[in-house]
C-alpha cells in the first residue's frame, strides 16, 4: 500500500539531531536520499553531543581491556583526520594513577600502554601533584573536540544537501507501523512516513522504543553535571585525568579556552535504574520532563544544585596549588549507561534492528568518535 | 533562623562494624549537626565487614541524604579500625576531617562543633574528644602501661572522635607510608594537638566480637613494640643477663677444676652455659623477628589495606 497523498514520505526519518542523527542525515543525503530529521529541542547539539567532556578517546580509559583500547585508537585516528577542524590538540594531556583506591597502578598502566601501542611518557609526579597522591604520571596523546565548531560545519554541509530537511521543536504525537512503512504524526507538521526510521535520541532511546513496543535497551541513567572553569595559570595548556577509580578530570573544553571539570563520584547527581528514565526532579520540571519524554536537563527549572564544592575540593586535594582554576558555570545532561550484559568491548556502539522492512533501528553509543559504526546500517 | 554557616568543607569518616542498631541514630544526629553548621560536607562510612545489616541500614537512609554525599567503603575483609579509618581518610576531600572511631554517641552532639571550633580558633591541627571515665579494664591497663613506657613522652588515652586539619593529614603521610596506630602517630607528628575531655552520658556496654578482640590485643602488642621502650630494655636485659650467666659459669668452672680440684663434669656445666646463652639468644631473636615483621608491614606491603568497593549512596 502506498502512503496517503497528504502524507509526506521520505527515504529515511532520523529522530534526534545530536552528532549521530546529523551524521546519518548527512551521509544519506549525500547518497541522494530524501531525509527528514526530527529534533525535539529548538536547535541541534543541545544535549549530550555538546554537554560532555569532549574527550576524543584514545583508549587510555580502559587500562583493563586491551581490546577496547586498540579499537579506540583506530577510531581516534579516523575522527581526528576527518574532523580536524574542530579538534584542539595543542595541550599536554596528563594521565595519572592515584596512589590509593586505583584499580590500576603505575607499572600496570605503563605496561598497558606499551601493549596497546599508545604514547605514554613518564613525568615526575611532583610536577603536577601533591606529595604521595599519584604513583605514576604520564604524558599521553589525546585531544578534545569543539562541539560548537563541529555543529557549524555539520549544518553548513547539510545546507548544501537539499534533500535533507530538519525540523526543530518537533513533537512526535504518535508513531505507528503501517504495512510497509512507519507513520509519524508530528505536531504542526502533519503526518510523515518512511520505511526506514533511525532512533538516535541517546538518553531518550528507550522512550521511543517503548512507544513502538519493541524490546528496550538494558540501561541505567545518570543525571550528570559538567563544570566549566577558567584555568588561566599553569593549568591553561594542561589536561589532567586521575584514574582508575573515584577520581576526577580537568581538561580543555574544545577550543573554548576554558576547562571542563568532572569527577567519577560527583558528576552523576541522580541515578535511575528503571527502563525509562525516572527521576524525582521530573515532578518539579513544570511539565517539561517525564519518564515518557526527557526534557533538556541543562535548561530545566529543577536543575540540581552544583557539586562544585565537591569536585573542586577533590581536584585541589590532588593538584599542586599553582594549577589553579575557578568556577564559571555548570551544565547538565543525561547519560544512559549500558548494563554489563549489553556490553561487548569490541563493539562500543550498540545498534539494534527492531524491525526490518520497514526498518526501525536504534543506535546507542557512549562515545563521539565511534560515529562511524553507523555506516553499516546506513548503506543498506 | 538562618545562621552563617562555615565555609570550610568538612569530611566525616565513620567506622562501622556490626552497628545496625546504632548507625541510623548516629548518622541522623551527625547530619543534623553538620548541615546546620556547614555549607558543604561529606560522610564516608567505612564498613569493616559487618556481619549484620549495617550497610543495609545506611542505604535505607538514602532519602535523608538530600543535600549531602554519603559514600560507603567496603573493606575486603576484616582489617580493624586503624586500617579502615586510614582508608576513609585517604578518600576524604575535606579541609577538615572528622574521624569517628565509634558510632556510639556517649556525648552531646554539640561536642562535635566544640571540637571543630577549638581546632579552628586555637590553631590546633588535631583535636580529640576523650571520655573522662574509662570503663573497660583492659583499656585502662593498656593505656597506663603504654603511657609509662612510651617513647617521646607521649600520653595517650581512649578517644571517641577527633578532627584533623588537611595540613596534619599531609604531614602524617609525609612521615609514614602507612599508619599502624593513628593516635600514636598523630601525637608525635610535631603539630599542635589537643584533647577535650567529656563526661560520658551513657555507659557503653561490651559487645563480644572475637575478631575485634584478637585484633585489639594484636594492635596493643604492635603498639607496645613500636612506640614504647619496653622491647629495647628487654633485649638489653636478656643480652646482659646471658652474658653474666656465661661469665659466672666460666668462673665457677675454673673454680671447680683448679680451686677445689674436683673431677671435671664439664659436659654438665657446658650444657648449662649453652642452654642459658641460647635462651637469651632465642628471646632476642623472637623480638627481632617481631620488629622485622612490623617493618615488613610498614615498608614492603604495597597495599596498605584491601577494599572491596566504594559506593556513593544516591537517592
Ligand atoms: C557527562 C557526559 C560526558 C561524556 N563524555 C564523553 C567524552 O568525553 N567523549 C566522548 O566521546 N563521549 C562522551 N560522552 C558520550 C557522548 O556525549 C555521546 O555518546 C554522544 O553525544 C551521543 O550522541 P547522540 O547524537 O547519540 O546524542 P545527543 O547529542 O544527546 O542527541 C540526541 C538528540 O535526540 C533528541 N531527542 C530526544 N528525544 C527526542 C524525541 N522524542 N524526538 C526528537 N528528538 C529527540 C535530543 O534533543 C538530542 O538532541 C559523554 C556523555 C555524557 C552524558
């Protein structure tokens, strides 16, 4: 059955205009497909793609898994080559293993880097850290990307592809399977249809999946705070990450000239273990957020109080006083975390085909630079 | 009434070992005091392998932890109060750190702030709260014995909690890699230290815990070996005693052989000498071995303590 005349139909409908959604739209548009992007917020890149640490992972974070590390290094090279215009690499990225409570010690980290073939030069711990805090300190090769610069370019490229259409402020009133295609009623837009729908809504992924009645991902949710700070002194051209456990990271935030500060313990404010993200702050969100549809945490009227005191105290306990930093602002975003049973180290991006012909695919990835994992489902 | 709250960030480390009955009441009182007086603080409960529902009880309270962060460190196996509290202090991030060695609050909660203010206003890096009356006989014996023979004229007494400045924590850690007995190390860290005594409001009753009892007697032995002069004296006495015995018997032998002109029963005398000398030697060796094992513990053990997990309790 052909879609109704009043219904606009597309080769692909992409839900969510984060990096994953826009990457998919651009890629398909360049293949001359007619693509519709539906974005809930009033602009692209307003959630996780912007509000995150902006670290282009090289593998250092996985000192207990060689497979992930080696795979990360590959993604790193490709991303840095293709998106070099939004990458800031002119700073010293320092990784340190904490003396207490770390799951990895200096010798193990050194060995791991050697085996994974990634740069790791010993530095005197007393250069950056207070006496006895870290048993190993290493200069590494890792960069940061600038989401705003990336967004500008993505939008410019997309504007050159006339077959891609983006709707901001999109409210999907209903979504249903009708024979060979999916039909979506979008407020103010009417009904749109396609035989290929890509769900790239990250933290909202289960919300859409549940509306379709498909099997949700096994995830938990963390409401995360990332702090922006000025680091005018010696920290200016240095990024510091203390691992492997309940520690912190303070590093340049893209090309903005300011730093991001996060901590394993204090960045997550609230956790939800439900299939759909359920938080007590939703009640105070003035109707902008619910377990059925997440609002934008960063613009929420019931944003949590900042954990700056906690994070800054932790960082100052470790770092020498000359590596000083000051508070600028806080940003909040929701992080879905796959439960252990769903994790396959060699495939950091989880792609689920809920339905084939018509096709409904959900993509969930914990990293920016693994966006290429989408290629395999887009070329069909 | 809105009061000016302290800007200093404080951490409170709480030692938990089979305290399911007391822990909720204790945490409620502690949070009451801290949230009234400090803008920001954290609580770290160190669970030393409780066999009862202590951890459950802490997690049950998570709804009350609205504006504060509570973490639980679970020790990998029973390691005793000293190592557990060291782990807590290592995790803490506060400008000032409270160490609560026990969750039995036999004092008025206002004493907590009294201790803090005493440290801040009078410039003491470490201030302890100590009960005036000590009920446990074993404790009384230990402390009077220890104080009599302690090196550096240290005077210790049972304490229930104390506050440490970040400066004193850094100092202590630059002095020693691992801290076998906090009180003794704090007492000789060279910074200003003081004690506030209080009259206990309730009597502590004794709980039977065999692991704790054997840990405590072991700790007492270690403390005496490390921080008193007794082993040194003992070694000296044994060495001089054996020497004296040898000389005495040598003289006696000469007298028997030459002076009295009697038949020589040399093997008897010799074996006597040898056994006495050996006895002294063995005792000294035993003490040396004890020293060595302590040194081994202090220097060579990579891991000061073994933890199983660290968990932040969120709502
Ligand atoms: C705190 C934090 C730190 C991180 N740090 C790093 C890091 O250092 N390095 C790294 O590589 N990765 C990091 N990540 C992960 C990274 O941010 C994500 O993997 C990546 O941004 C995912 O991109 P996305 O396009 O899938 O999601 P998003 O950018 O969140 O895009 C999803 C879009 O879907 C939209 N949406 C939601 N519901 C609907 C709906 N019903 N209809 C229409 N649109 C909808 C949203 O508005 C949003 O724009 C971090 C994540 C977080 C949360």
